[in-house]
C-alpha cells in the first residue's frame, strides 16, 4: 500500500473518532465517515460522509462539519502527531443512496414483470 493510501486510512479512523466522540453536536449523531481520499502532496483530504436523515438534516450536518473542519484538523494533527495536517473537506457520500434507489427501480420492474432475474441451475 502506498503512502497516501496508508495515510488516508489513518486519517479515516482518526476523523471518525473525532466526529463520533469529540464533536458534541446533535446534528452529527447520524454521520458516518465512509472514506478519505488524500491528495498526492498530502495537503488536502476529501472526507466522504454518510448522513442519515432527510435533505434538511443532511444539509445541516454537512454545514456543521465544514464549520468544525479546523477543529477536526487540529485534533487529527495532535492525535496522529503530525507536523502538518491536511485541510479537511467534507463531502456527502451518495453511494449507498444510489444503491438503494437502483434496488427500488429493480424491484418495481420485477413486480411489473418487465425484469426477470436469471434462474440459477
């Protein structure tokens, strides 16, 4: 595993800890850190988060995370003993939402008889 990937994994674990346990905000109770991508120069990190709730709750949670990004960055630097911590940018992870939507569409098509799964055997 290359250095950026190892660093991204360490960041993911640490950011999840900070968001889950050190940020005491009810808007962040339904937030899960799913992935972190780090730039090649290790100066910026995209933090993908899954937020459960309606669109308004998602928007509020992302806004809260952006406001807390400097605190998160500071805590990561302290906890991982980094001289320089990357700038943290929170991004909504829509992969699970997209998968659920595809499932709904497939179920709808199957119930209408327009889509049939292959029989195994």
